[in-house]
């Protein structure tokens, strides 16, 4: 029961965080609907993989964004989960929850380095 309650609480908080970002439009609307994702950052793009089966079973990417389309990326630490926010060059943005213990600071730094 603890696991189910935790998922419900986390899901509700994530829904509120997403709602605070407003309607999803533009490039943000092309973000794939995934329960879990893995990012790869190159000097030219942000690549998104479906991470539901884990790192060892990644298949081809489900989305790719040229790095110049990413205006910014940030994260906020919360008590139950963390929030990642991605802003696109067209002004659209999205937010989603991320588990604890992830190296979100490294993700942000890597994207910022790729952007130059």
C-alpha cells in the first residue's frame, strides 16, 4: 500500500507542477508521452529514449531536439520528487517529475555546455 500511496501523491504533485507551466504548445507539445525517459546530450542535440525497461535495454530514440531549439533546462528539488523544466526557443516549455538521486545538475550543465 505504501507504494501505491506514494505513486498517487507523487502523481498529484507532478500534475500540479505541469499545470503551473500552462498549456503545452509548440516544440514542447512534441515531447513524447513516457513514464520514464533517458537523455543523451551531444553537441548538436538532446536525444530522448524510453527508459521504462532500464538503461541496458534502450532501443532507438523516441525523440530528438536540435540543441539550438533548447532555450534552457533547469531543475528544482522537492521533498517527494524533483521537477525538470525545459524551455524551447519557440517560447514553449514543459515540466515533469524526476526521481530522487538523479544527477540533474550534470544534465543541466551538459546541456548548457552543448549550447555553448
